[in-house]
C-alpha cells in the first residue's frame, strides 16, 4: 500500500471514528433546528407559562421543583421509578413469568406496569414544572424530552390494557417499545443535565477572591439599590440598607441570571430570570425554583472603598514559642 493510500485509509477510518463520537452533537444540533418542535414549544409555552406564573407562589408548585427542602430537582429522582418498574416488566416477559390466572387479572408484570404508570404521572408533573423555568435551547430540547416521555407512557398504557384483555403478545411488544422510547427520553434528559447544565448549581465552584479586594467606591453605592460589580473575575451583588452592607454572588444558582438586575424588597432579591428569591442577609432561598442558596461574601469599608472577600485566607502558621521568645529578646 502506498503512502498516499495509507493516508487516505487513515483519513477514512478517522472520519468514521469521528462520526461515532460526534453523532450526539449532530443529533442535538438537528433537534434545535426542527421547525415543528419550535412551533410546538411556542404553543405549549403560551398555555403553560401563564398558568405557572399564576400559581408560582403556591408551596405545592415549589415542592414540585424540589426547592430548598430537597436541595435538588425531584424530577430526575422520580424518573427512576417508572424506568425501574417497566424494566422489571420486560424481564418478566422475557422469562415468561407474566402469566396471570385469567383475563382481567393483575399478574406481576401488569402490576409493575400499572405502578410505573402511577409513578410516571408524578414524574411528568415535576418535569413540566422544571420545564416552565427553562429558556431557549434548553426549553426546546426539554420539550423533545417530554414528548418522548409522553409517548413512552402512552405505549405502556396500551401495553397494560393489552395485558388485562389477555393479549399478552401485543402487551410484550408494546412494553418493550415503551421502555425503548423511555430510555431514549432519559438519554435526552441526560444531555440537558450533563451537556447543558440544566438544573445544576451554577456557582458551585465559585470561592474567590481569597483576599480583600476593592469593589467600588463607598460613595458610588447608593442605598437600597442592588449594584452588580466584577471582582477578580467573579460577579458580585452589593446592597446597602440602613447603613449595613450585604454581598452575594450575583449569579443565580438556578440558571445564572444576574440578581443585580432584579427587584429588592426588604432585603429579599428576586431573580429577574425565573423569579427565585433570596435573602440578602444570609443568601438563603425564600422562594424557588432555585435549589441552592446564594454564596455570601464578606464586606468592609476601608479608606473610602467597599472591599469584598470570598474564601477566608489560610491562617499563617504560628511560630514556635522558643523562636518568638528569641526574637523578643533580640529586640
């Protein structure tokens, strides 16, 4: 084989290998361009968002997100239930253990199928709640994830109906199809979390600055006005009320909205992106959908400047007593 042939073959093999590792990028890029998905997204958003805004102060709505009580979204955890139960149904089908005692009776496979459908109802409800506080490409991909999940639920419902009417062959095919579609939906959901960082703590790795750094002149911070500054590459929210200074990370933990652009009422700041509320005094969540509190930075006024510090600096190691005594003697 000539050098040119070897190079050509390598290029061909490399191209095939590249396609094996980049197909998912091409898939989600195509999903973002689907016109039907964009139209569906606009229509569903037009119905769901006003309904969500009308009831967002209801504690039940915040609980559907997981919020401050759970510390993370409920939807991913609940999704394990129908997937696990429907996987058990398929295993029973493969082992031939799905036979009941007669038409209309709940055999083990049918019981798992029905229990999975009940769990799926809660999973879908929490998923819709999370979807309403997403934006842009996340919302379109999230809707595609939801469409696949609804299709999986519909197939599982048809499978259960077939089991209860004695059509076990059709029930097995429908059950396996349901699990396949649901697994595809789970893959899309994984892309949202791992690839798009949806519903994760957006400031988990923020800790600096580890020393006192000037943020803004003391005279340039008006009272009762949220002010955003950047200190050592970190966005910081400053707020002064009744002579007291407060400082939080300006990046909302939920979806990276800038809190300095939100409204403040009695030391409670509202994120302008999805309406999460935080207490400026301690960073705690007052209302979701945020799951994580805002990091608090230390502030002080020094020489006419407001200075902030994130992580506490490492304490210097105390010198041995003998060494200190010697220094005092020398002096």
